[in-house]
C-alpha cells in the first residue's frame, strides 16, 4: 500500500522505459497516478497494470494529477512537449511541489526550462540500462546505475527513487549529458558492434552467425565478470596483455590486407588496450614495441582511408 508521504508519479510516454519505471516504482510502494501517451491504447495498457492509475489522452492531465512527472518521450519531442505543459504549484492539493523530469541521457535538462519558468523543479533521471520491453526488465534493472541531474529537494526525491529500485544513483553536472551519453555507447551499442565485427570476420572462415554468437557470448560474459572482480587493466587479455608483439603485428598486417576499415578499427582498439596494459603494476616488457607497431599500422590504415575519400 502506498505511503501518503511519497510523491505522486506520472508518466508522459508509455514505451519500454516508462513501462519498466512505472511498474517498478509502483512495486516499490510509490503512487503512480497517471499515464499519457501518443496512443490511448499504450497509456491504457500501462495504467491497467497499476492500481489507482489513470490513463489520459492529454499530457496536461498527467501534470495535474502528479507531483513528479517523468517525460519519457523521444529526445526530439522533449522540448516541444515541455512547452505545451502548464504548471501550477500543488494544483491537485498534494504536499509536494511540482517537478518535470526527462529520462534522456543525451538531451540537456535546460529543455525543460518552460516548466521551471512556471515554478516547477526540473531534472534528469537516466537509467543506464538497455530496456528489452518485457516484465523481466523490472527485476533486471536492480543493480544498475541511474544518472541524476537536479538540485535541492528534487535531487533528494530522485535519489530516493533510484534507491527504491535498488539502483546506484550517479550525479552529473549541468551540460555534461551529451558526453556522458556518447561515452556510454561503448558499454552498450558499441559492444554489439564489436561482436558484429567478429561475426563478419569469422564468416569469411565459414562460421554461421548463430555458431559465432554461441562461442562469443560466454567469453564476453566472462570478460565482464573478470572486469567486475579485477578492474579493467586486470581483466585485459590477448596478445597486447601478454606482450606478444609478433602476433599483434601479424594480425594487423592480415587485417590491412582485407581492406576496408578492419585494420583501422582493430588498431584503434589496440591503442586502448595498450593504455590498459600500461596501467598494470607490471606492464608487459614489450609494451612500447607493441605501441609502435599499432601506431605504424594506424598511420597506414588511416592514410589509406583518407586517400580513398579524396578520390571519391
């Protein structure tokens, strides 16, 4: 049963993120009072799963029925939606002030300035999690981090919400969201891109994609577990970590021979691997030689790419 001292929560948007957060907050005892979406069916579907939650066609009705309104819409719609909303302090008679919070990792909180100009608090609440869209998200989100940008009482409220989901709250300074979000791709989409590169290369050897993924995913999972236990430098494996200059040199030469950007990608990632190896208490003896081999290959690959671009 919801505690009366907790803020009422509302959602504008009923996609994967909104579904997970709304259901999770409700399970944690927070009153989720209202949902609106571009389609009435989506709002009704989510609201029907939460006790005492109403579905609305008009986002303004969510603002009127909640204390903290989560704007879970595409980035391009955040600013335009914020401009359509009207905020009146304690409009529904609740003990909490009004707040508008977006869930984007990349967009600035300043897009919500129209709400702030009307006296509402504004902020950002971005879970570092890849939402699958099913009920398993509610359990799996526990343990992830939530990046919060807000001040004063709203920051305290959002931090409490993150903790209620058994998540780790992170704080980000104003103006830092784009860099934060761009960097996070390396642990999400770009990890998939690395797998896709391996699959593409293995296909030339006759591996089917299903077989390749069956082989690679346990290795990736083990790498993540090792990084959790030993940190990034301690988890590093492969020829760079062993100081095997000859293998690195031969692999780069092979990939250069394949053409395209295979060698450039491998070289850039190897440059990062060299950096991790250098952070170890005892770096490989041959690390400087490996770094030189990597830079020479990168120079060739990037110069070749530049030459190809100029021809086009």
